[in-house]
C-alpha cells in the first residue's frame, strides 16, 4: 500500500539510497521487515505455480523489491508534480506501509492540490496497464511472466486503494480539493476528507470480516492483522487531518496583540524576588531586561523563574535567567494567524518580545499562551 501526505514527516531516519530529480530517497528499517515478510508469505505461492523449490524465495524477494520500486515511482510522481508547481520536496521515504512524499508547502489552489494527489494513483494504474501488456506477451509459467502478472495485480490494487476518498490516502486529497473548490475553504475540504477517512478505516476492517461471516471461506489471520494495521494507519492520519482543520479554524483568532503579556523592564542586576514584586505591583506578567539606556536586551525565561526556589530568589539576579534578545525573538505586534505561527517557527523559543511597528516595546508573547489556543481546538 502506498499513501501520501504532503505535510507528512519521515518515519524514522532510514538509509539514503540516492537522489531522483534532486529529491533524496530513504528506505526505513521497517521496509526490510516487510520485505522479509512478503518473501516468506509469497514463496509458497511461487513454488505452487512455478515449482522452483528453494528458488521460490528468490523470486518472492524479487517481487517484494519490484513492488516497492513501484511504490517509489508512485511517490516520485507526487514529487515531480509538486516540483513543477514550485513546491519544495524534502524527501521520499519507503517504510512499512508503503511510502510518503514529504512536500514542504501546501498547494496554493484546489487544482494544484488535485494534480499533486492524483499523480500517484494515475502512475500506479499506468504501471498496472504496462504490466498487463507484458503479461499478455509472456508465458505465465515463467518467472518473468509470473512476476509481470503479480505486479500488474499489485499496482492495480495500490492505484484503486489510494483513490478511496479519505485522508491520508491520495483519494482523500482529491476529495479535499473538490470540497475546497466547491466551498472556497481549504479547512472544510480537510475536515470532510478526514471524516470520510475515518469511515474508510472502519470499512477496511469491517468488509473482510463481513465477507468471512457471510461466506463459506474464511479470511486468514494474516489478512485480518494486515487489515487492522492499515485501518489503524488510516484512522490515525484521518484524525490528524481533523485536528489540523480544527486548529486552522482557530488561526484567525490568533493575534499577537491579544495574546501578549504586559512586561516590566528591569536591569540585569535586579534580584529576582524584587523584580517579581515590582511586576506584581505593576500588573505585569513578564520581565524584559533593558540596558543602561532602557533598550531591551534580553527576555527572562518564565520556566527558569518557576524552577528557582522561593528562598533563593532574593539572591538570584534576573540576568542569570534571561536569554539574549536575538533578531528572531522580536516579532511585530500586528502579526496574526499563519504569519504569527511562521514567525515563531522560524526561531523556536519560549518567549518573544513584541514590538510596535514603530519599534516601541508592546510586551512579551509566551509560547505557552499560543499553545493554549491550539489546545482548545
């Protein structure tokens, strides 16, 4: 199975296998596990068809490798289309359940979202078509003919399965693009595809069980466990999409001005206890270190203040609990929504100095206050 999430992250470090179109390709350690499992499970079928004995394991391993090369082509198609739209691709990773293309930016329009998403299933179905043509020309009782037929079936299943309309599958992104186009809201598309993805996860487990109960044949334990694993992955990805959509709904309410704490300016040599006393009297909830001319020079870390025992606070100066005011720690008071989040992500910290467009100090923004907004989502 191959799934794609343009905002996904690599499953583990993995081994760098090379670069294609400038995109590094990694193979996660879990791939070797699933390759070995496919080899062991598939070898008896190879032997029953071709009668190769121990050689069946070699053919089964070749099938596992070719299958994941097909997955690589699937993911590469996503990456190539994304690159054509100017969307940077961090890496392609092959792992236990297939592959993922780590596209760092979201497509700017529903049409581009659709194009990036549909590229993978189209390539998989194209490979299935090519494999079918080869299988028609080759003897099915030969190794090449057998592999061509099995890879045709595998790529057809991968292509069709990924078209199911639920995130994190490619079909979910197609659905997201369609709803986005119809409503004009990306978030609505993300929510719709996420909820449908949960339904797909339930069906992945329910359908095999229903088939087993209503027919004379029984579904093997391996098939059931594999279905549960896939369903768990889909449910997790769909849930993450729903949570992301809810967070994005909060973004318009995320404003630096409304979240900024009033700050008290103090010099670095002031004892912590005295600084806290002044802040309490002034109604301030943050401390800013200023130099001799009153210019901000550092931010006092709230966590460090909390960790300092009360009996030591008269003997600890605030300067010892402060972080120098680097450029990335100063943000504009007018920032809001995604612009504010991007500014904070550029320089991760626990506190930021918020200034007016004129350069005057407005206050201190605590990351914990921003996190609280997202937690309520």
